C-alpha cells in the first residue's frame, strides 16, 4: 500500500466499533467517532476534539438518560414565537428549549428548574441606508440620511449544567422589518414573557407561572398598544424586571420623540 492507501485506510469508531468515513470521522483527544455516534452528542457539547473516549462514553450515557426523560416529558406550557419555544413540564419541574417542530425526535437537553441561573433579552437592530438617484442617475444619500431597519429578537439563558453554561433562543424566524408594526410588538412581548417566566422559575415563584401565561396571552391577543415610552414599560412589566431594564433593551426608544 502506498501513501494514498494509508491515507484513506478506514478507521474504526472507538465507541461502537463501526468504520468511520474515509476522513476518519470526528477526532477525539485519544480516538475517533463515527457519524452515527457524533449525531448522538448534544449540540451544546463543545471542544469535542479535546475530549477523551471516556468523556464521550459518559456524555452518551447522559444522552440516553436524557432521551428517556424526553419521552416522559409532559408539556404544560409551550411559550415562544415562530422560531424557538420554551416547553415547560410543571409536574417534573423541567424545561426544554427547541426550535424544532419535531423536538421529541431531536433529544433536546432537558434542564431542571434549579439549573436556570439567569436570562437576558437582546434585540439586534440592523439598518440599511435608503438612497435616491441624482440627476445623473447616481445613487446618493438623502440629507439627512434615511434608513430601513430590521430586527432579530434573542433571549440568552445562563444555565448550570455539566457541559454547557448558556443557550440562546431566537424568537423570530425571518427578521422583522420596521418597529411600528404588529410583528415587532408580538416578538417583543413573547421575548419579555420568556424572560419573566424564567425569572419566576429561578426565583422559585412557579405558582405564578399560570397567571403570567394568561397575562401574556391576553396581551398578545389584545389590540396593539400605542408605543409611548412613558406608559408602555410600566404597563407591560408585570413580574420581575424593572421599567429601565426593558426600556434599555428596546431599540424603539431611539426612534420615537416624546
Ligand atoms: Zn460509532
């Protein structure tokens, strides 16, 4: 066998023994993984190439236990937007975050209520300049410059878990154009609902979750409110966080004059 023969010699997975692909599968600190075994890892597990075969064995045992918990998971509440949702099992005091409509088949990592450390709302604003054509047909700026805005809504969750410490939820699917519309308001309220409910969970005020879900369901079904900085945040904020917290994180505050 020449050099090429050695290069493409198939190696075996150190977990299940099956042959890896021609590139040798996923490398570990002291071995390798086939594709099937790699697919069983949690998406939150990072730095796989620095883990040992024993680390991966432990992790896969955890993943098998997790799959059993997923089967037993009962959804008391599903909260979220068009993309990621927070699923809560009140009886077992567990939660799942998933963007998959088919989440039961993806073995999402289950978190116990007491693993939730914190959460934070982040609304990312993107702006694109709108230009006009001058007499020569050349694109030029307006004076003052004009922009189009679009938004993405995220909730970042800090957790106390054995192999990851944070996860993020993207609330909207495609980005939201503009801030003065129902879609923005809906994404904003859903993001806020998730933060408030996660706060109830980490503050061990879970008896208020039912009321909070009802409150936000009504809010989301009510006609859109006029955005007025002076009343909007005190009106919306119901449970844990301050007026200033939500005002600070809402890009709308920069676009309206009061
Ligand atoms: Zn394998």
